[in-house]
C-alpha cells in the first residue's frame, strides 16, 4: 500500500517520504493523504487513487501519526464494513495492501478532487459541532455518496469502490 503524503502531512508526521515510483504502482492500493485542521483539531483526508473513495480521520494526535499505517488500515476496514462490503472481501483488500510505504504525491487531479472534498467535509463537520460529536463513519458514508465530477466523469465514489472490490481475487 502506498500513502502519497502532501508536504504538510509529512511535516506533521515528522517522516521522510520517498519519491513516487510508478514501477511499484497499483492505483487501487494507493491513497493520497492530506492534513487539515478544523476546530483546532488535526484531521487527514485519504483518497483512493483509482476510485476517489475518501476516508476522513479526525482528532489525530502524534501518537496516531507514529502508527499511521495501522490507523489507516483499521479505518479502511471499519469504513468498508460499515458500508456493507462482505468481511472476506474487506480482509482480502487489507491483506493485498501489504506494508505501508510513504511517498510524495504525484497526481494533480487527485489532489484537486481531494481539495474539493476538503471544503465539503469542513462544511459537514460544522453540523456536528462541538467536534467531539462527529460520527466519522456517517461522515465517510456521506462524502462517498456525494456526486463527484472530474477526470472520472460524474460518479459516486462508493459505486466505483463497490465495482473494484467485487473484482478482487
């Protein structure tokens, strides 16, 4: 699994990130990640490169950054199961993710769409203020049922993720 970090996220995590290597690429197992701050709390938006499926982590602290790969895989698993994907399919995806590698971002279209989602997510988080009341599962389900336009035309990320997970061996 490759997590392509923005500079802002890499600085917050205090890690050195590698250059993106297309030879190791598998867009279904690659996620762009960006740090955001809302209500004085840190959050991370993860966006799958192939499906544009988003997972939002919020209330992230340094202890989470130290084991970020596990935090991300746990969030993916929890969100996929909440979406109703079969547990064996989710487990296959997590297994195929393998070890987490951190690289620089490389796809400007994903970054642009992630920025658009950042605005929508911030707007949605305001509905949950105070921020301790945020239900991240519901927020993630909401964002992935939002119609997205761009390089993949007009689609819902949940539909693309469902299609890809159905084809997992």
